[in-house]
């Protein structure tokens, strides 16, 4: 959960506080938990220098290597879908690390994040260490479709990249009573939640059309 040692004191605090208020007004935030998490994470600290001036626009931005950081409203929406009692979470697609940092502010345990691109993984690790998240977020370089079995089962697994179908490994690694959150589809994508039942089946709910970069590997 958000705590007093995480937020970074800087001259852009007013901008990210204003962003949170805009998201509230537009209905993208429904819980104080996620609002506090967004307000605690300075998005510009995770972005390449050349685009930091645009950090508090509510839009996806290129972070290099053909990848993007999601728009803040989408990060908020996905974090709202995290189970309230989630402790350990698996993220597929670290990217620049912003989404993982917001998630870490929402949960009481560890965010385990898998990134295919070694350069992006290194940049994210540097940001986590600089901002004090390295004790709450672990990064592995690899194929996100394989998950991170050594730390399973997870209370929640979410993907920051689109998958044609949710991989079997990710389904296996979410605990009974846990949840998968993923953009599913190729041409047209839908944000989907899959809640794992006691017998191992999943209850699916759709949360609207989205557009994410496709998973690599």
C-alpha cells in the first residue's frame, strides 16, 4: 500500500496531483486506494528524458524499442481490477516500470515482473532502485507467456501487452480465488478478467475495447 517514504519530492508534484483529479472527474478512478497509488508515483521519473515534459498527459507514450507506457487512465483501470486483498502479483511486460510501481503502491506484497527486452528491464530496475521500489518489485528477463513459476501462485496476474489468448502457464500460476487481467485479441482487443474458481475453471468478464502493443517472444 502507499506509504510516506515512497513519494518523491519534486517540482512536478502539482502536475501529477492534477492528473489524479482529472481521472477522478472522468470516472476512471473509483477507489482511494488506486487514487493514492497514482498520486504517489511520479510518472516522469520512468520516462525517457525526451518525453518527460509530456508525462502528465493522459495518453500512451513511446518508451523506445517499439514499446509504450500505457495512458494513466488505463493503468488506473487495470489497478482498479486488482483484487483488494492481493499480496503477491505477477506482471507480464515491465516496460519502463511505471505500471509496476503503481501496482506496488496498491498491494501489500511483491510485484514480480517479466520483461522480454533486456534494455527495458535494466532501465526499469534502475528506476526502481532510484525511487525506492527495489524491495517491492522484482524483474526477470524472459518470455512473459511462461510467467514466473518459482514465485507462484499469485493473487493476481496481469498483462500490459495484448495476448491472442491467455497462456496456459499464466492460468496455472494464479491461485484459486485469484484473478487474471489481460488485453485479449489480435486486431481488436478486449480487456478481460478471469477469476479462478475452486475447480480450476475461470469466470470471464469483459471490460471494453482497448489497444495495447502485442506480447513479444
